[in-house]
C-alpha cells in the first residue's frame, strides 16, 4: 500500500516542513507497519477490502493507521527537532533539538489521534459483516463492548488520553467479567458477535448502551453507580425474556435461582 508524501503530511500535519523531509525518513517503515496492520487488525478479508478500490473510506483509514504506527515507532530514532510548522529532521548545526517536554506532549497528542484512528478502523471493518466479524482479528480487537478509545473520550471527556486508556484496560476487563457473571457468557458473546458483524438489532442497542455505561462507571471507580445501573439493566432484560431469549436461557436462572426448600416431597429431602 502506497502512502504519498502529500497523504502522509495530511495525516501528520506536524511532519510538514518546507526545508526538511521527515517523510523520506519514515517512508521505509510503511511496509512493516502495514504488515503489522494486516496480521493484527485486517486479516484476509480486511486486507482484500482495503486494497479494493470500492472501499475508499477503509483504505484511507488504513493509511492513517500505518502512517501513525510507522512514525510513532521510529520517531525517537530520527534525531527530530520541532520547527515552526512541526517536526523536522536535524540538517544543520543551527537547529537545536526541542525540549523533551515539548516532544513528549506532542507525541502524546499523536498517540491519542492514533487510538482514535484505530477505533475508526474497527468500526469500518465491522461494516464488512461476518466476513471480517468472525475472524480472529475481530475477536482479538473487539474483545469487550468497550473496545474503542473514543468511548472513553465520549463518556469521560475529551481530555482522556492514551495514558488513561492504558490504565483503564484492567478495569474494563473486570467490568466485562462482572457483566458476564450477571448476563452470562453466552449473552455477552452474542452481543460481541453482533457488534463485530454489524448485526446489532434495535433490541440489542439499549443493552449495549447500558453495558458500556456500566463499564465506564467501573473505570471511574463508582461502584454504587455500577450497582444501580446493573439493576436497571437486569430490569430491562427481565421484563421481556422472549425478546432477550439468550439471556433468559442462561442469565436469568443465575439471577433468580430459588433457594432449596427442604420439604418431604423434595427429591433431595434431607432427614434430620
């Protein structure tokens, strides 16, 4: 996949410079980044679609993903400075490297942008339906309902960063396990498959919305709000077990099991 200098500088405006060529330093690393994208995110179906002229949006997002990954992987090796227009490669003795604080701040911003691109890429891949949605890459990248960094920024504010996302991963896993204990593995897997294959129904949508809010509250550490939201979610599901058949079969019995009554007509009557 070819990424031109114009495309690269449009994606990473900080790499634009009239006097130096950051693109020439990063371009040799595009192939490795694209191979990583194919193996870890696209899979066979996603790769075929990304290289198909009929999937222009997907192709453009893949190019963004590759550009960000290649640049972020190698930027500290490139002896970069910050010019008035962005990054540049040191080419004279008259240009001093930028301070570590300035570079780190800008790189942090780029990592945030790269995560948003990753979320957009997954959303676009889901539109391929079961072709991509049933792949290993889909299962690995969308392993919980809170798989997209943009959800964190939407629910906790745009100031949420890649560092917040990294810190949230363990909590997202904990919240997912709590939901599975209440709703059942079968029902949670059903919802995840619907998301990956772009088959979310009008009935699934409010459940997914409430699950994401529960995960967000878990990340925020508000366990009382989690309990309230969980009760509301269970009430939604319990109210129509025919509509939520998988939950009714596997989740409802766990949440509403009856205590054993030790009566003489019980099959397991205990004498004493």
